[in-house]
């Protein structure tokens, strides 16, 4: 009798186990990774505090402010405008222009000419006054100094027709100094911050900014952060 080629390899008394799907071995538990905290950024916001007024001369980490040259992943740390006290001069001049017609009694001076001409003259006076005040306000509002996590920026508008843009990388800053000169700058704590750089724009000047000592401390923290990133190979 011929022997079959299909020979049972399982003994009759051995239990038969159904095929089970193979399960991959469980990974060993790993330590939970915590998000890396930026102590330099924390120090910066402890120095500066927070501002919510969009007309402030010192905007800290503003959420609504931006500029055309901003990179996608660039973070705005601080936006500076000239101190509010620097506006007092043109505000006083505007006030004088507004009340001067009443002191000069212009309506009586125009009584000898046609009423329409008198009205046009007074209207022109106030229109010029408004244009003067509006131009001064816009110049103050849009002339800004910006500090981001990557660079310092100076944006100037001259009569709103000419825009000047200057920048320097944080890691190119060589020296930072400040000066506060005069009675009112000392009383209201505003002055000039001078930034010496090794870039094409070798000097960036923040004029009449609030709390120059805080600005210097912020730049020091950002420079230390850039140095650490350089050592760790995390430069963008």
C-alpha cells in the first residue's frame, strides 16, 4: 500500500492551536517630552510687560500690527514710536491755529468783502490747520522702530510720500548704547538708542523712544538667544 506524502506532523495528543495574528511588540514606555520653553522670551516679556492700546508708543508683541517686509515665521517682539510727549509741539501749534481767528476777529475783518469770500477764507484757514495736524499725526504713527526675533528695523515716512526702510540682523549687532538728554526726556524717560551693526546698514538709531534701558535689555536677551541658537545649530 503506497504511503501518503501528507504526513501529520502533530502528535494525536498535542492540542491544536488556531493561527493567531501576529501583534507587534509593544514599545517601551518613553518619557513624555515637554515643549521647550524659551527663557529669553519670558525674560523679555517680564521686562516689557504688556500693552493693549494701539496708539501706545511701546507695543509689546502686538497681534494686529504687521509690515510688508515681514517674513511668514517672523515674530514681532516690540514696536516703538516716538514718545507721546514729542507730539506736544504740533498739538500746541494746532490749537493756536484753531483759536487764532477768534482772537484776530477775522469775521469783522472780512465784513468789507463778500460773505462768500469771507467764508471761503476761514474755511481755507481751518483746512490748512487740519492738514498740518493730520500729517503730523500720521508721521508719528507710521514712523516706527521694530524689534523682531530675527532683526531690528527702522521705517520712516517723510511727508507720507517717501518711505525709508533699514534693517539689521540680531546676530550682526555689535554694540548698543542709549542717551537721554534734556529736562523733559529725563522727566518722561525717553531718549535715543544707538545700535552699531556689522551689516550694510552699520548704524540704526531709535530716536525719542520710551524707556531706552528696557529696549537695551530686550536686545541683550535676543542677542543671547541668537548666540545659543548658533551653538546648538538652530539658526534659521
